[in-house]
């Protein structure tokens, strides 16, 4: 069994995620779908104090790109939307796999709610389907709330709940986004591939496919982290992976400091050898979304980076430690801090409300320069080129960053 040092494992993880080195050329439109293909999925969230999460995840990997490219990739069928880790964009090649698992194995709350609603209000769902079939795609805003504040599911009006239920059940898909609002249409119209029979998989193979995809996306992983990536069941132990190891589809490795074994997909054999040889050199600095795959699993981020991250936007303001929508700072293979930012688009200001260096981490002058450049790039991409630095911890970082930003 080959043994990786923790920095080597971290480099392999970042390489698989597309975060080891910056893109060597300007981003191209096709990079959007390729990036999602590499990660396996792209989680969706609607908070927009800065750019919404899926755009931030792509910016961390691709640099400056037109955000409309993501909507275009959805509209032209390169991506589709599905429940997976949560609500996600996923590559078109995985359409049949996601639909099969959503139908047969996934127990996500969104699907469970939809199944209950389908039992209680099937006539209403069918009527809405008939309307879409005859009149074309719809948005939730096409329906006027008649009275009251709506029912469950965040006080949504009935039609929004019905649309979301039909989407979760697979009867509707998202044809496109209009100012990030979903446009719903019949699944067979959105994805003509659904008119053909789904590829047959041997019994039990569907679950194995998701294991392989998660291992590949993570680069190197412990068994216990695998199921969370695509929200599959059950949480895995080493014994569950024995068949895939024997089949040569994944391989075991040891990682120094890990009590548990690690796993690498055999498609990454070349990357593994580069990591072992010390040839995977981290040179990329970026601001990460709270919903970036690198940090969304708190235990995994702590094990890889000694970085304890909790999203605090759902925590009462008085109880927050770091801020509302805090962006982890990746710098040349390490998570060295976090910042709470807000893009004031009308004023052209990117406000860093607070910034905290990782406890015990004293930034070098090079790290200050790297982080300042990453903030500058992110601010410019937001259309808010003026950067305003608020409080920092340690306090002396504020002046150092301001000086570095003048040179960025």
C-alpha cells in the first residue's frame, strides 16, 4: 500500500477538484460544463450578498468568466438540475443515473416532501402538468397568490409547491433560468434523451457508480466521507469498498496521520504518482464559496486542512463568530483564513467586513500578496473594483492588505 504525506494527499484532493493551480489561459464557455463534470455536481444556493454560490465555485476554478455562461450551459442542455448533495447542477451525461437513483435510492427531504404531496394533491399536480403541456414553460411568478401567506415549504404559494414537487418527482425539469428564477417544462421536452430507454445497469451497480464518482471527485478520501458527496446511503465503511478494490476500480492508500485508510480512483493513477513524487505543486489562491465541495463537509475540511468551518448565515447574528456568508481563503494548498464580504454593486464597492487568519497561522508577505490579488480578482469580477477592508484578526493584517491591494 502506497503512503501519502498529508500535504501530498491535500494536493491530490485539490488537483482532482481543479484548485491546485490557476487556469493557464482565459476561461472558455465550454469550461463551465467541463468544470461541473470534473466536480460531479455544482451545488445551488440563492444567497447573494456576493455572487451566488455556484458562480463563486466556478470563479475559484476558472477565474474571470461571464456568469451568463452558467445559465447558457443549462439552457443548451450541457447541464441539468437535480436533487443530489442538495439542489445541484449536474453534467448531462449523468442524467439517467441521477434520475434512477432519485427514483430508487435517494431519501432526500425534497423528494420525500414531493412524494407526500403527490399522494395528497395528485389532481392539482396533473392539472398543472396539463397546463404546461398545452401552454408551455412556466415560472412560479406566472401565478398570482390569491390570498394568505401560502402553505408549508417556506410559505410558498400552492403553484410553487406543485412545481417543485413535480420537479423533484422528475415529471418537470428546469428548462432555463430567468434572472436565476427557475423556468419549468415537461422533462421530455427539456431532455430529449429521456425519450429513449435508460441504459441498463446490473443489479447493485447504480450504488457502485456513485461511490466511484465521489472517490474520483475527491481525489483521495476516507470511506466515511464518500456518501455525503452525492447524498447516497448508507455511510460507508472500509468493508463496503472491498469489491471495488478487488475489481481494480479504486485502490487503497495510506495517508500519514489518518487512522483510517484512504481511497483513490484508478483513473487518478497518474495524479497519485505525481503526488507521491512531490510533483503536484499548489500555486492557486482563491476565495471559496461556503458551498464549495472542498469545505462543505466539516469533518473532511478539518482533516485535510485543520480548518473548522461552519456556515453561520442561519445562526442568529449575535451568536456568529465570523460573519454571515464567510468565504474560506485557499492559498497555495492551504486554507489560511476566512473573510466575510459584501458586494455593493451600485457603488462599485467590494466590502471585506471582517477577515480572520487561521488561528496560529502567521501570514508571510507572499501570502498577503496572494490573498490581496485574489480579493482584487474577485472584486473586479463582481463589477465592484473598489475594495474596502474592515476589521482583521490579527489587526495588523488590515494595513498589510491595503498596501498589497494598491499593488494588485
